[in-house]
C-alpha cells in the first residue's frame, strides 16, 4: 500500500533531533541522499516548518525548498537602490497546516470573496485558485497526498477570505491523520541533542 511505503521511507531514514527555542527540530537523511527538515511547536505539536534539500544530478549541494511555513526572506546583498526584487504587494502563497487540515494562505489579494473560485482537479492532482476578474490564477499540489498516492476530493476543500488574505483549507484524510500521529510518537522518542551534522546549510 502506498501510504505504508512512505511510512517505511520515513521509518528507515536517519533522524536527528534538536530541542531549541521552544521547537522540536528534526533532520531526516533518506537512503537516496535527499534531506528533509521539520520544526514542531513543543507545546502544541503543530508542524511549523517542513523543507527539503535536494542534491543536484552531479551531487552538488542544493538549496532548501520550503514546503510548509514562511518562505525565507531573501536578503538584499547590495546597497544599490536599483536592485531588482519582487514587489512586496504581489500575492504571496504559503502553507500553514492545522491539526485537521492542510492550509494555504495567499496574501495581498484585495478582492471580495465572491470573486474567487477554488476547485480540486483530480486528473491533474492539483488545486486551482482563480478570480472572475482574471487578476489572479494559481495551481498547486498537495505534496502529502501525492507522496501517499491518495485521491483529491472536492468535498474536502473550503476557503475563506479576510484581511486581503485568501485561506484555502483541505481536510486531511484519515490515512494522513493516522500517519502524522504515528510519526509524532516516533519523533518524541528521539533524544533531543545539540549535535547532528547536516550537509545542507540552513542559512
């Protein structure tokens, strides 16, 4: 079963735990050389950050790709005021899950709620957000469902809009909830240390 295979991959990975700053930080090293880093809130056990480090085809060190949590703010390396950078008023998509739902927040969308259309496309394995005024269009996948080869279901999808932010929620299927509970039990057994060398630099 697909869910079992991802569970097995997680269990067979080399895990290092670090308790720091009110967070449980876990570093995974998979047998294929990929790395994953997660941060959990110690009080609530909520997942705050999940990011991946993929090696290039030649084995060079890759960049960390954020899957869950705030995307890193890219530092401006030059004092030159003519540096080209992304407009801070552009829509910004970030994932921030709850205990029962996968959740995405798209900031800087000042349109009324009835302009938005949010739908799941099972054939393309993605969620599509679009506006009737043709000002915004976004496709994104639910990586957790893809890894576990679980189907997309429109009835699990909902959205709301407040403070120029569109919040898209997808109710976690029971297979995911079970997997997350089992994984959390495993992670709590890990001894939190200040050690653990990682190939990919987090900064």
